[in-house]
C-alpha cells in the first residue's frame, strides 16, 4: 500500500511503529551495494591471474573494473535521486535492486576483462537507484530527533558490509570460481525485494524537479575522460604523454561546461545554490576527500597482503575485520561524541586519525608484524565512523525533508567520485612508482615481456612463475619495488586526508551551545521543516 508524502511535522503512526524494521530492510539493500565492492577488493588478485583461475586482467583493467561501476554509479546518482523524488522512492529502490541483480549474474559469467567491465557498469546503474533512495526513505520514516541515531545505525551497516564482504569473498574463492563473488548478490537481491514490497512505505517530493539529460551526459562524459586520462598516465608511467594530457584536459573542460550548464538551467541535475551553504559544501568535500584517500589505499593493501605477504583471499578478508568492527562499534555512537564535542572537533579528529593510519602504511615492510596492520585497520575504521556519521547528518538535515533524495544523491555522488578519483590517481601513482622501481631488474627480459612485467607486481610475479628457476631472481626486486610504491602512495593519501582535516576544522560548526545538546545545530539547517 502506498502512503502519501510524509508531512514535515508528523510521521504516520503505522509507519512510525515499524520504522526500525524498515531501517533493517534499507540496510539490507545498502549491504549488497557496499558488499559488492568489498568482495571485489579481495578478488582483484584472483581476477588478475591468467585463465583458467582468473581473467588475466592487467592493473589498468582492474582499475576499470572497479571504476566502471563507480563512474556509472556517480554519474547517475543525482538523476536517480530526482527520479525517486518524482516517481516514488519505493519503486526506484525495487527497480534498482532488480537491475543490480541482473548485472551481478552477468558479471559472474564474464569471459574477458572487457565483459566484466561492461557488466560492472550495469551493476553501477542499478546501485545508483538504490543508494540515494535508502537514505531518502530513512529521512521520511524517522522524526528529526531520531534521524542522527538512525543515520548512525545506517552508517554502521557499511561497516557490517565491509566485514562480511572480504570474508565471504575469501570463502567463495577458496571453494568456487572467481565469478561466485558476483553471483552471491542474486539471492540477497531477491530477499531484499521481497521484504521491501512487504514493509517499506512509498514517499515522494510533492514538487519534484525535471530531469536534466544534458547535465547527466556531461557529468558522465567528463568523469570518464578525466579518470581514463589519469589511469592511462599511470599505465604508461608518464603523465606528460600527449594523449594523457589531452584526455585529462578534455575531461576537465567537459566538467567545467557541466557546471556552466547547471548554473544556467532551470532544472539542473545538481542545484549549485546548495553549495552556497559553507557547512553543506565542507561536509560534501570531506566525504569526497576521505573516500579519495581510503579507496586508493584499499586498492594497494590487497596486493600487499596477498602478493607480498602471501596471505590467501580468505585470510585477507579476516585481516580486514578490525576495520569493519570499528565502524560497526563507533558509527552508531558517533552522535554521542558530536553531542559532547561538536561536529568540528569530532570530524577533525577523525580526519587526523585517518591521515595518521595512512602514513603508517609508509612504514610497513615485508616482515612487519601483522598485528600492527590490524591496529592500523581498527584505527582507520574508528576514524571513518567519526567522519561519515556526523557529515551524513549535516548533509541530510541541511535540506528540507522532501528533498531527501537530492541530498542523499549529492552525498553519494561526491563519495563515489572521490573514490573513483582515489583509485585512479593513487592507483596511477602506485603503478608509475612500481614501474620505475622495477624496470632496472627487467633488463634481461625480451622487450615485449619487459613492458608487460612492469605493469604491476602481479604481472611481474606471473612472468617470474612462467620462467621457473630463472624467474626467481625477479621476486625480491618486485617486492621491493612494490613496497616503495606503496609507501609513496600511502603518503599521498595521508596528505589528502590532512587537507580534509583543514577543511572541517575551518568550515564545520563547533560544539552546540548550552541547552542545544541533542538538537540540530542552527548552522546545519538551510530550510525550515
């Protein structure tokens, strides 16, 4: 049964009674979207292995397998949010889950890296309609005083997915073929659809905006060109290459045109006026920066644990448990820290903690005690929990409730764009640094093999294995080159996190004044409800 749009002043009693069950269904929907990326992080080494074990994907193809999903996701999020506001969030959620499930089944049967990239893009299309709708529904079934708690639990669901993903992926890869990491999404999608039809009410914006096709096309084209140029630069280890520079410049030009078109449009994909609120803009920017740093580091940490340290996919998944556990423990409780110390202190502390943990990776060697990695992952999850929950509350409460889909879409758009650029930029730094570090050791190889072997540590180790005893001489130089590249990349990520700390310290609101504990801070609200 469809319920009308929720009034700003009151939630229908029937919906209010089952709000926590509805939150559980929303978290299950969110779970599969996040689960997919966390599973893939463990599987990338297996997928890079030559057939029949994997697909023989190169490092740049792996980056595209991740970014095809992310770019389509990010490019369509805002349009998906507007469609949810217009057509009803429940309908959009159900459609998004169905497309995501179909894309997952197709990705599982991919016969080449190119097919995997295409089907990952289909999954991104479905996910784009799921993510903003979950937060939008949440904002329409919880009263304002309960929203921070609900968002904290919602954010804790991300931690649960991060825990389940790598462990599930490791178990599947130990017993089945690599495609099983995608096929596992299908039964979860079917369960989520069934529960959603039964429990989740519908809601929509009584005055939705019109769809902006020009904005959608420009944003997707601009992002794809920019990310392609960055990845290509890392692949060639030469960012001065004419093709690389031309592609990056074209991407930036298209994105600049996108901003101009949006400012002049009477129905923009992204309402630029939202960013006139400095608190809102700072919160959005911090989400992008933290995911820029973290997604890049997650990409190389899998190769560190599996290629350099020799852990299996399942063991790698278990190693990431502290990161997930910290998020699950602290995300629902972060609002209590905000109540006591304010948004500024909480998020600045979180960003500084993230910067410190990223810098810690620069000290890791082949024989570093593994418990130190566990401590770093736990602290990293703690930092994330104290960033994501407060900034999500800031963003969602900065716009009127009927615009919840738009606010959620903006938050997730910048999260995904930040993550995509993090993988592209930091992945390219890793690739370029690795190639320059290992190339002197590849001199004895034929020219064609030398170029392939320099692409990534997995490519070097793959060729070394084919050469037998002769190839063993390449293993130690490959490990050394990768560790150096990881150190450089980690320090770059740490600098980005420090920039985020400065942004929140300058622009986010401080501790609420006496008597305002537990109430929304005036600076966070730009429209009365």
